[in-house]
C-alpha cells in the first residue's frame, strides 16, 4: 500500500512547532514537579521530582486563549490558566521491568517482556486504560515510551513556558494527540467500583 | 514510601549530581539501535531533589502596600 508498512502505522507522528506558546501534545524535557514545600522560621525546604520527559495534556483551545489573552494584555484575566496538565513519559524498557521509579524508591508493576504475552500486547496496543504506549520514528530523540495517566500533575503556566524555551523536544501531531487526550479523559472519568 | 513522612524526612541519601547524570550505560551500550540523542533524552528516570535555604527577610526590607 504505497510503500507503507504495517510497522509504520505503529509510529506516532510528531512535528516540531515554531510557535512560542505551549501546545497540547508538546513533549518537554526535565520538567519539575514541586512535591512539597515548607517554611519554618525562615528556612524553606522544597522537594522536587524532575521528570525527564512529559507531554502536555491540557486542551489546546485553553492554551491558546491563555496565551493570547496574556499577549494582548486584555482588560480581564478570565481566560488565564493557573497551571497546565502534563503526564510523564517513561522509558518502555524501564517500565516493563517495573523499575522506572527506582530513583524515587518506588517499585512498580512488572509487565512480561515477551511481546506475545497478553499484558505486554495490551500495553503496546493501547488497550490498558491507564497507559499509552508511544513509538517514535528515528528522527525523534525519544525511545519507546509509556505515558502513565495516573501520574499526571500540573505545572505553573509561566514556569512551563520558560522550561519550553530550552527543553522543547517535539509535539505529537494532532490526530495522535487527540487520541491521547481522549484516552486520558476516559481514564479520569472512569467509574470506580469497590473491590 | 511512608505516607506520614515529608519527602525531606525520608533520609533517602539523595545525591543530586549523581542522579542528574543518571544514564543506564549498560543498557545504552547494548541497545545499538538508538542514537546518542535517544541515550540523552530517553534513558533517564525521574529523580528527587531537595532544596533548603534561608529565606528570612529583614523587616526593614519588606515593603507593604
């Protein structure tokens, strides 16, 4: 079929956007999550977790409105966002070994590395609601990765904007980002049942 | 992680520099199909860092209003 192979359809399409603003689907490196902060007698202690890669999940229209209203200095701040939703990308190899959070002293579930194993197949075919598997083409400097929707967090708008200027990697193309967004929304809105 | 402790009370022997440079070299060397960029961006793991400092401001320096 026009020289396209089945393998090519597995790859997530990405673009390198020149836009200054943050876009839904942007992948940004070395993003800090402020885990906790405390001030006692003038001594401040801040605990941060630095995530090597995150993807922006906030709706693109909200990001556009926020950026535009800040740029034009509108008379009210109705469209301003306080923070932007992101989720971490974990290295697939670390992820299936369950040691992707070993630096945080957290043991995670192990997924069989055998590609025919059901759990592994479900993960890579995006049939596990909590996770989204991504494979990038050779031009993108990211290994096979897994987004864990349970680990989403938020980052201050200006802080992430500043981070993007030095640490922007690429953006997931529209169709693929919409799929990620829809799966994220679906995961968050799931109905929790008791055991 | 104990849920009743703050991150800085965990005594996790955090070494920021060593964790910042964390790259699984063994894995990178054996995985020949990834290029240098992928080694740089793709092999890191999230790590924790604790920052502590004195933020005391003399009352005379504080401007109100």
